[in-house]
C-alpha cells in the first residue's frame, strides 16, 4: 500500500478521510499522508487529484532497506528513479511515495526552501543511517537547515510487538529492551534519536502514534501477518 506524501483519537497530529491519514502539521501546499487498509490503491491518482495544488505526477523507488536518497524529478515513468529508500524534491506538483508494513515512513518539509522529502526506515535503514542521509541530501541539494525542517513519523511497529534477536543489542544498545526476558527493539525511539542527532529540533518532530502490529485492522503488518 503506498504511503503518499501529500483520525485517530490517539493522535492530534493526523486526520482521517477516505482511508487516508493526513498530518496536520505541515505548511500550506504540502500534504504528508499515509494510507490504511481501507484505502483502495487503484484510487491513488484520484486521491492525488484532490490535493491543492494537485500533483500531476508521482515518484517512487525500488526499496532496498539501505540508505540511498535520490533527488526526484518529474519523469514519465514513476519508477524511473531506480533503487533507494529516500526521495527529496523541490519540484512543484510532484508526489513522493514509499511503501511500508512495519517499517516507518518519515516525511520531511523545509518551509524556507520549499523542499520536501520522504524515506522508508526499518531497522536496516536506521542502522545504516537513512535519516542522516536524507537530511544531508536536503542540505546539499536545497541548502536546507536541519533546525528549520519539519518531520513526521508514520505508523511503525512498537517495541512491545517487535521481538528481535540478541544481536540487536549491539546494533541499538540504547533502544533494545527486555520484555519477559526477550529483546525487543523500540524502532521509533531509534528514529527520534537520529532525527535529533541530525539537527532537527524536538518541537518540529511529530508522530502518528500508530503501531502497525497493534492495529492490523487499520494497517498492514509484515510481522503480525507472518510476512517478515
């Protein structure tokens, strides 16, 4: 299911309409949204046409669980950007898309430079620094200042649901916790820490407050559905 840059009683930061959850924290002209199970992917173009300004194209990547970030341009083939896990652009009317099903979608906006970004961040991407790479790409391409960026984290598997192997204590020593003696990873805590370390200010980082595995009636979860 695509996560599209462009309501839960658990979060004041998002609103739900037509199976699409939109963050309410981004500036006018920028829509940051993620879809749920109720959203029909065949209606993606129809959804995009409702946005103001309406995107005329979208951009996507073959996701690799790595840290490559691509500058997106309007192209005839939406998959023409190749491989990677992050997209940035300053092009008008261009939607950036990723897919997740336990990993996080992270949305970025630079109001000063009128640039946006999005990344797919699972534990592998977090381990190799996808968030740092995206912020660096926005700095290099658009002269973005990290402290002026806005960021929002979409649904992501929570630590209670995310049992991992013992080796994760070496990967993320600050974010692995024991539950009933078994190691669990707090992936959202990893991403929040990394965003702050990348230079974003805490009051400009927002959260959807959804766990994909706790809310399989609303979202897809590879872990809960035995696909990962």
